[in-house]
């Protein structure tokens, strides 16, 4: 999930707590569990009867919060956020939650996803005198709330969210309310749980609920504005005239295997991807091995269905830091070996299948395959637990641009040659859908099939990646 | 100038550079020289043909900027700021410069001073949908610029600054302009200089010009909007229907003695304060000593005029850090002695006069006087190089509130008793004015005489100190 | 491998480089790969024609060395060390390498293991006037070298090492030699490899050779003193009158699975432990799961032999920091869940077998088993890939004392009850030996069978754990 | 006192506390007050009934100790040290106190000064098998104590110190004793005070006593070994067959002006140096100014005696950090101005005398004089409050080598030209002695007159500066 690995990068993870005296601390643990959704910056805002405090910084949750920070984040209401940012340290202005005040109200907002009409909304707001201090969608949304404030609060929510196009799962904290919103397509996940003390938690994935020992209630529905306040739960509905389109890539790569997403367990789903792959492919090999750890679960499914042994052919160094000392010239395979070392006697003279969850740029795979051949693997095959990722995502996943997506420019055979493989097979799109047990129409699979539920703004590409 | 010392606290120092390839670096040295005007946060924004980069943090200039930071702050145009903030580390949102974008323009602003109609301006802006992320005046001013943008740029400047009431010296950076503004009363200083390469510098005090080896040209005039761009200098004038009212406290305490302020050298002025005090007082003593280092210059003037020896009766520890380990119970005079230690044989049995620049809370003075008596001083007199500070400042100096200003609640005799002195004498207001050589009508001396040039908003007190 | 986990703690990992211009950098990568053998402190000493430079600090290799450090560690000869220390931060005096000078010679030494006659050797040395600045065995050994220096260098090596009793693998760096020594029993591993440029590497495990792309030559022999200098390799032999006794626990837990130890691959050996366990046990269950990652390899062996599915029933959070914010009171299972979260739907209603490598204190296991039952596991069985660890180690492994070793005080049935298991089975000692393919007489298995090759000094226990 | 300033560098400051439950904390404050004697490393060792704890690090006292550190330094007995080190960060091995154990005893030692027979003592010890881990004299002394231990403790002290040649003020901490030693010449200061609670303090200067509110009792005598234990004070005397030779440079530069050294107040002494200089010189000038702050006190004496005004012609920036960002090319006088800025209107057209305490390399002075001329000073004269420093110090002051001492290679006239002065005059040696009020024979003035009380070892120069 590191930059250099060419892996896709999720933009965000969200967690909010309502009705617990340790709201900021529980939020901290919630985003701790969601760290895999964004490792560049994190933040928490808490409300103590309308007095907002906030702590945001670049870095990992475990590094940037201290007991002192959490004690200063007083109140029984809090929201938190983890984020992947694409530029440098100056990006702290884009860290979330985003907090602003208007006519005596303070709002904090955190979002996951990507609007596709940001440019148009900003233009309209700037014509009315609005100024912008960041490039986040959250700032745009809070401006809209302010401009709609005269209509009354609930009406202003409806007016505001009705103007947004694209993907958004949002947490909004007011003086005494926690509001959770999911766009009408429901691209990104967001679920509701109950704390032991009766309070509520809203989070991107159920693994956050598990850590704070909350009970899962249900997902926030596509098009739902859920208001949690002292009177309990209340839903306002956005107009929806189409079926949901859930992001299927959450199952392929992003979500933690122990989470349930869109009501379905990720581990089980990945295992089925492997099982279906085993049905679709027929490879004569000595064993199957994952690239740890993301390929582990599909590899188990493949192994059980194909009745071929599973081995852990590459061992992770658990103590790899985030920055590296430059190796010496002679260490040509350094970038692979510092993280993963092949088990030499296991691989020597063997025909192996590698299970990989996806191929984005293809650079990392090439050197890993070479490392296997260097220790004597006789044949190296690779199976991928999704179809080729050929198209960019406009809904919150930071795929590289077209020109860097290897499958956008190359045939499967060309990719095979480029990676130095004996064979390469992808899971079919139908197979991927089958692994979820849901109908094909439930999903956004634009990165595989170019079918975008919300057509992107012509100016969009620039803005989206200029973030 | 530390919090615990009960000294008045200046809010800000400003420096901007136009037309030098190392603009950010020169700005860095400029605010380095102005560090005495604010020690809590600092920041620089630079423009590289409209691409704005920024670095702000809590702490001293020498601590928070690295070579790397300065290299990332590319461009030949930059502004910088140092600030004293009254609350904790969360105050980073109030650090300056403040940067925002509107309709393709990016503006960075830094200010020194305090508006007295902030509340009213924010209300009007919020009614039009504006949201606020900080409590700085700069954010209000940039909002006004955006709301006046339709009028054309120069007209929008005039419209915006005409709405402001109170004290402000402002630097505004656009894509390719450096704009320097001083309010019509000219409360706070701001001067213009020329770099060796032909570029320009604008700064709060001339000591910033000296460090970067620039030549002083003139002060920005009260009510002047000076626009510096590739065509040179151009002035727009705000309507002014009254004479300037310069802050006389800059001479008493804030400005560096090597600076010229409002066209007058601070060292010379302070020396004259001491000389006039010597005329006004007649104290029979063995020598005069300053509390280092702020009383040094008036003490020299006093010594030369009264023909009484000058001695350095208390020695500073040059290695005092900003935080302290708690002393043991037996160390009752710790807070004085860790910074200043009396020279025992010098003081024993002697009648001494202390020169102090001002008394704000009176707490520090009391323990220092006690330390002198503990080592055997026979008589301890004190002379103050300004009149009693009895009234709050609404124009940018963070005096404590009325209830904490010792002279607001006590007669001079009561203060003398409270400090444990044999005698206490203040410089007269006329004597203070005389030390400047300027007419009395030139100055704001509200902290001494309750004559406020711009009457504060009734709601002001709360806002001003709630910052 | 964290303290709170109750896992056994290895004392040290070693790496030395001879004959490479980037000796310190290669040593850095060597100890980077050996980080699992000690995480508390690390250090490197380098010799540039006898000018010794050194950097040691508390913390992980990836954190405590910078490019600048490595450049200052000039020379083509270097040794490095990672260490687990049992006390606090003040323990930097015990960090290695240990460097001292004597009659113009500088020696740096690093060791893995534990002498059992330290007390006696120190007494003798102190009687001759020696003073000690640390409690490391290395300091004792260097003192002995100095006291034997008159005999000539090679003779002094023989005299010195002949006096040592216990376990030691040692690297000694002189002005221009790298000397590698293994005690006559060969308790701890040490192997020799060849760099691509013709230079040499000596390291605790072959995974260090892999990272720097060196070729394995052979192990340092038990009782061998190997001198590497500009003339090549030269061996002096210590008198040996018994067969080697290799530490079998290296296979059970310590060594990385991708390493070869004592000539045998660890992954393969662990897989065989699982396979033999599957033969020895007969458990009717739905699947076998490891506690990640140490149980992975034996679980694979068990799964393949027993033909029972392997699942990854608990998912690691890859972003767990080394210190934790205290959880709230309601989070009772926090210490398990923050690291490992059970996959709820996988476990619900299932009969599961857990593969664990060893049980030391038993505390961690208990809460993990509870976490599985909490999500609905119907039966929880556990198999251990070694016999009960009943006795302390005097040769370099920091097992807890007798009173904390759960198997020292409890029967298997009592442990089963304590952990809340449906069944608990350990691998037999013969099975463990069989997994290595070597004769039983090759091993020290004192922690299992109380058969100590070198009887510990009566005073030993105190000293060993007072380190 | 920074390296780049070419100022002489003191090696050390010492403080020890006996009989106070907060011994480490009081020691901390003691070395805090002595920070001017060494700014590179600091350390404290404390004894809690023989259990020694220690904290040492590179950096300032105020930076490297926390409340936590002081609490871990338990016990009612402690010694501390500040040190100037001539090499890089790796020098932590040379930080003091130095702690070692021998036959159940633990000794911690800290020293100020320099032995001239270190090489010979080390040779003898190494012949007996001793090894050395640092290049400090303390390590040599502790070795000697161990080798003499058989003689009984007090005899071992006498035997040990009788072997030392050169300058040493030493604190030695045993299980329950604080031992203070001054060499028979008494080169370096050391004084004894009484704490309010009845305990004792020993420190290099009385300013340390002042901060912890202790009462000065007396100096440790030259040749005295003072043992402080539960029975009180007890003195053993080293054989002395010559008069003391106190370092006169302590008065010229090192000691704090508020301290008493060798029984005499430093401020008063420096003032007399200025007064005598005024008698010896006759310069027609407008005023005298010091380079702050070291020249302040002699300048006051000169001003009062010559009846010429004193001015503070250069202003210090109080916020200068210890490292600098590189200036731009155009800032040629940066290194002066960043610290000291001339007061332009004060200097313009004036004839000024600068008071300087000493000239070592001459580099700093040259650029400061230039800065004064640049702002228009008409004449610049300089007077120095000591004679030319022509010879190296072998007793603990880190003067640069001969070739860098400007007065070792140049006549006064040549120095005047080199510094760009109108005139330059030094205080005479007799004048310097007169300022102390003590007989000439009391002092070591070898740096001025080449008369070394203890002739340095021919090999000495190399070792002394190779430290």
C-alpha cells in the first residue's frame, strides 16, 4: 500500500462517535482500525456542547495522537478521518476533518469519495464571494451548507446534498448531532453500530466496530441522510432514481478481510474469488503462493478448490521502516528483498503459481517474479483475483493515470511478457461478480468495464488528480 | 517577554520581499530579525508566478524552518509573519500568513494590529454565506476582497480597507504583487526598503532591513495602499480626515533598540526617556542598574544625566530554556534566580535605583526586588521610563485585562508598597512625548490616558481577548 | 515478540563485513534483516585502517541509522549487532558492539549467547585491577584479551576463549581483521558468506546474506576461531571433547523461516513439525488456523498432512505502533483486538484448531482463545509445534523465570483449562527432533528436558537475569 | 562562546550534592547555572545507597533532562557535569560522569582540567591489562583507584592522586561518599557550600550555590581531598611543596560575573581591569562600548575611570538559534549581523572605543569592526582587558593551537592592522594582576608569559587536542 509499490490508494476512512464520554478516544481506536484506508494524514474533531477542538497531522494514527491530545478533545461527540494524500507535507491544509463556523454554528466534516462537479460548485460559490483554503470536497460542502442555512437545517442538508454529483460517504458533526450521509449510488461504504453504553458509532468498515466492541446495526443506505441526536436516529432521504452502484474494488483490495462491507464479509468473498479462479484456470504446478498479505485469502480459496498445496514462498520482514537507506550498487534486487525474501529450498526447481489481487503499474510484480526465478523456480505462473484494471476511477480511488495503468495500454499477453511469467490469467468479470453473490447491477465496475454511473465532468481529470 | 513575566505581548511582526530570486530566504531572515515581536508561531508564503507555497508552525523562526522548507518556498515574491498567540498549540489555525483562493486568484495575507469592527464585518459576511475557519482579522479581510472582486482589483482594495476600523499594518501577496497597507491612523509601524539587487522589502522595523542589507526608503504612510509590481511602486490613498496616531508604546518596550520606528531611532529615544526621568526625579543613590536587557538604554540616559554610576547588578543566565523543571520546595526564589542572579558584593549595603521600562502586572518586579534585598541592598528605588499603564489596548497589544493591570487598580504609592520599594517614580506623559521629539498629537497613548482614537465596539473586549 | 506477549526473547543478532568499501552499509542491511533477533538496541562499529567509529542507540535499526551515520562509519571492515535488553533506556551502556583500546590496539566485539562463568571471570579480573562499565559478556572477553596480550595475538585468542564457559557466537574486529568465534558446543548459529566483490560476511542467519546478495559458504564450526584478513581465511581450533549441542529452539521460534540455520532451512523444518503433529494428534475439526505469523508454517504442514483446510482466522492490523493509548474501560479485549481481529463469519459455529509455536507464560493465548469463542467458535483446540517448555535457558534466550513459565508449574491438562481450550496437544520431543532430520545428540534441548550441556554456576541465575 | 566565534573554550563545570533527598534535582540546577562552562554534553549520576543511575547526553542541560530523568536518578547523593567537546556527536563516550564498578564498589567521577601525564599513566595501566573505552582523564583516574584498592580506600585515594600531574578539580561519588579533590596547584576552581537542610554542595563556581540557595563555606584547598559522608567533612592532604597557581583566565573570561572564584568576585575584578586599562591608555573618543555581553563589566570600569560615556553600540538578537540557514550571496556581513546589529545613528560620525575581554583568533573582531565602520563610525579603537594570549594552555582550556592564536604569530601593531582598527591596546600583565588584588605568584598566567608550573609531557600536545 506504499507509494512505490504501484498499488491503488484509497483516499479515506471515516469514524464518528455519538453519546460516549470518551468519544474522541473511541474515534481514535476507530480510525486506528481503519488505518489501511489512508496512511498520510489523520485527524479528529470533537464537540463539547458546541465547543469544537481538533487535532490533525501528517503521519500514522499511532504516531500523531498522544493521551494529552485525546484529553483535550473533550465531549461526547467526535468524528475522525484517515487520508491518503498525493502531494507533500504541505498538504496539511487538506487534512480532515474540515471545521468552519457560520452564524454561531460550528461544523466539522470528513468525507470519503470524490465529487465530479466540484469545479462547477466552486465557480458558483466563488461568484457569490466564497474563498477557498483547501482543495477538499468537504470545504465545498460546508460552503453549500452555509449558503443554504436560511432554509432551516434539515432543508439545508437536502438542498446541499442534492447538488453534489459523484461519490461521497460523509460524516458531519454539528454542536450536538452526528450526521452520516451516503450518496445515492452508495459507491463507498459506511455502516452504523451501537456502543455498549447505548451510544452510536458510524464507520467505513465493521473492523472499526469490532475494536471498540460495538454491535453492527446496518449500513447507511445509499441516498440516506442519517441524523443522530439526543432524540435518537432520524432519516431524511435524498431523491434516488436508480439502483445503487457499490464499488466492487473494496472487495478486491481495499477493505480489511475481517470487515463486512455492503453487508458481505470480505474474507469469504476473496476466498470465493480464488475458488472461481481455480475453476476458470487449469495450471499444472507444484503449489500456489500469495504475495503476502493481500493475496493470502484468494490463494486459500484457490488451493482448496484446485487441491494444490498452499505455501508461503516469500517471507515478509516485519521491521521494515517507511524510509530506506539507499542500498549499495551491487544490491540490485534490494527493493524487493528488503520487504520479501524468497524461501530458497522451497522454490528451487518448482513450478509455482502466484496469487495476486490486482496489477496496477506492474513494476513491483516484475522484480518479485525475477527474485523467484533467481532462487531457482522452474516455472512461474500468476493468477489475478480480478479482471484487468483498464480505466481510471473518478469516485475516490487514486489509481494512476491511464498512461501508467499497465492494462490500459497492454494486452494480457504483453503484460505476461513484461512481468516475465510463464502464464498469466485474470479472474473474469462474471467470476468476480459471482464471488460476491450479488447481482451484477449492484456494482460500479468502471475500472474494469468503462461503465461510469455518473459521467465525469470534462474538466474533471485535471482537478481530481491535481488534489 | 515570556508569558509568566507579566510583560505586554506584541501580536505580530511582518516582512515581505518583492523581486528577488531568494524571496523566501530573505523573508526568513526578515522575520528572524523581528522575532521579538512574536514568539509563538511563524509562517512564510511564497508565490512562484501564482503558484503559492506556504509553511507555518508553532515555535521560533530558527526552529521551524529548514533549508528544505525554504527551497520549497519558490518564487521571487514572499511574505512572512511572526505572532504571539494567547492560547495553546491548537492555535495553528490562527497562524499567518492566511492563504485562500477565489476565482483563480490566490491571496496570502499577514497583518499586525487589531480591527475593532470584526464582529460586525463577520456578521455581514456570514449573512451572505461566508464561513470562517479561524478567528484572525486576515480571514475577514480576504473575504471582503472576494466580495468586492467584481469592482476590479484596485477598487476592491479601496472598498475593502475603507470598511475596516481599528489598527492594521497589512501585507497582501497576489500572484505578482506585494501590497502594503497601513491604517489611516498608522497605529503600527511598516517601512519600505530597497534590496541591493533592486527589489523591495517591506517590514515592521528597520532591523529587518539591516539584516538583509537593504536600504531604508521611507515608511508606508498612514492610509496608504502601496502596490509593488513589475512596473514599480504605485500608491492608492484611503480617505484620511484626521492626523496619525502612532503607538508610543513601540518606543517604550516593543521595538528593537537598533530599529528606527516612525522615522525615529529607538535607542536614542529610550536614552532620552532616561535622561528626562533623571531631570524629573531626584534620588540619592550609589548607582543605577537596569533589569536586563530592556531597561539598559534608559538607564544609560539616566546615568549620564544624573551623573550617577551605571552598574549591571543582576546577571542573566544565557542558557535558560523555555520550559523549566519544577524546583524543589526549598528554592523559593527560583523563578527569579534561574534567569537573573544578583551580584552579591556589588549590592551589599548599597542604595540602588532600578530602571524598568514599564510595570504591567507587577509580579515579576516584586520577586526581583526581594532578591536584591536578600543579598543586602540597603535601599531599592525604582524608576519607570513611561507613565503608569492604566488602560487596555484595542489596537494590537495584548495587555492583560483591566483587573490584572496593576496600575489600573492601584495608586503609585500602593504599587510601591506592593513591590517592596523605598521609592517608585514614573516618567511623566509629557516627558515621554518629549523623548520622541514629536508633537503630542502624533501619538496614540490610550494605555496611559484613556484617549482612544477609534472607540472600541461595545462587544469588542470579548472578541479581542477571545482570540 | 513483544514484551507483553510473553514470548521468549532472543538476546542478539550479529553481522560483520570484511573487504567491502561500503562495509558499514552492508552491515546495516545485515542487521536490518536480523532485526527479529533483538529490537531494543542496535549498533555498528567500523574500522578504517584502525580508526574506529561507532554508532549505537536504543531502538530499531530502521530508526536509529541515517545516511549520515553510515558515511561517518568509514572503512572496509565493520561489525553490527541487534539486542534485546531487559531493562530500561539507561541500558545504552550495554548496547553493542563494545569497543575498547589497549596498547595502541582497538577492539570492537559483539556477541550472541550467555557465559555461565562471568562472575568468576570478573572476580579474577577485578583482583588484577580491572574495572567494568557494563554487564555485558563482551566487556569480560575484551579484558581477557588485554590480559593475555603479552602471549601474542593468536595465542591470546586461544587463551581467552578457552576460559569461557557457556554459549557464545562472537564477532571481534581488530584494526584489519574480522574474527568469528563459536563456542565448542555451537549453541548459537553463525555462518560465513561471500560478497559479490570477493569480500566476506559473517552473520547469525542466512537471511542477512540474502539481503546483501552474498553466497553462503559454510557455518562457522563449533569451537572454531575463524580469522579473516587480507591473506584470506585462517582457522584456529579450540579444544573440543564432546559433540555439538545446537539450540533446537532456533527452529521452533527464533530464526526467520527463510533462513538456513545449522545447515537446515527453517521453513521446511517448521512444516515438518506440523506434519508430525498431524500424525501424533487426531482432532476432528473444520479447519486449522495459525496465530499469525509465527504459527503459519507448521499450520501448513499440519493442513497438508491431516488434509484439513487451512484458514487465516485472525487478521493482523499492520499499523500497530509500539506504544498504546490506554483503552476505555468498556474495551476489555483491547489488547488482543488491536493486533488481531477474528474473522467473524469464518469462525461462527466452527470447530477450529489453532497452531501455536510455543506457550511461554500463557497469558496472551488465553485472551486470544476467548476472542475466538466470543465470535462463536464452537470448539477451540490447540496444537503446539514443540514440547512443553519447562526449564530456563542459560545460553542466551531470555525465557521468563521458572515461576512464570506456565509449563514449569502446570500439567498439560491444567494449561488446557487455564487457556479455555477444548483440547491441547504438544509435539513430542522425538517428533521435534525428527522434524530436523538430525540425530538427537546434536541438540541442546534443556528447556524441554533439563539436560544442560554446561552446568550453570550456582550464582548464575541472579546474574543472568540481572543483565 | 560558540565555536565559530574563535573564543576559548572551557572544558567543564562540576556540581555535587550530598545529603538531600532531591540530590539529582539540585545537581541539575547546579549544572544549569554552570552551563557557560561547557555546552556540548551534560550528565548526572546519582547513588541510592550504592545503586547508581546515570543520564548523559549531547546538548544543553535545559534540553536533555526531563522530570522523568530526574525521578529515575534516585538517592540523596549525586554529581553532575557539563562539558565542551571538541569533536562530533560520537563523543558521547567522553561525556561525564564516568561510572565503573570494581569488586562490588561503583564509582562515578567527573573532572575539570587536564592531566599532562595521561599517556604515561595509560601505558603503565595497559601493561597491567587495563583497557580504555574513552579518552577522558576520569577513566584513567578510576583505573588507578582500582589498582590501588588493596591499600584501603583512603590510602588508595592518596596513592592515586599523588600520581597525577597537571590540572584537576574532581568530584568522586562512591556508594555513600562525595569526595572533592583539587590538584596541588589549584589551577581550576572548586568550592563548598551548605544547603538549607544541612546537606552539602560542591561546585565550580558560587553561582551554582546561589541558584539552589546554598551558603558558601570555603574553597576546596589546592591539594585537598575532602571526603563528605554521614560523619561530616574530613580532609586528607596531598603533599604540596609549592604555592598555588590559580588560572587567571577564569577572571578574564570564563567565570560568570556574579560568581566568586578563588574567593574573589568576578564582576568587581573585571571592572577593575577596565579601570586600570583606562589609566594605562589615553584615547580621545566619544564613548566606549562593549561587545556584549562579555566586555560589559570592564567597559563600565573604563567608563567610570576615564569619565567617558558608556553606550551599547551593538544590539544582540536574543533569539539566535544554534544552527543557521545559509544566507544568500548578497548578505556578506550575515555572520555578524544575525547576532549583533550596530545602532546606526549612535555610531555615525563617532570616535568609539570597543572593550573586548580577549582576542584569540581575531576573525570575529575583524568583521565586527567592519560592521561599525559600515554604519559610519569615524574612528574605531579597541582595548583588551588582558595581555596578548600568546601560548597554549595545557591545564584545561581549549585554546586553539599556536598557529591559530593570532598573538602567537603577530605583533600588536600587526593585529591592529588585521582588525582594521585605529588603535589597539592590551592591559599589562601587572595591571591584570593588580585587578585581582592578589600577589603575582598566586597565578598561572602561562598563556600570557609562557611560565608553565607543570612542564608538559613532550608527547602532550598531540594527546591533549586529540581528545
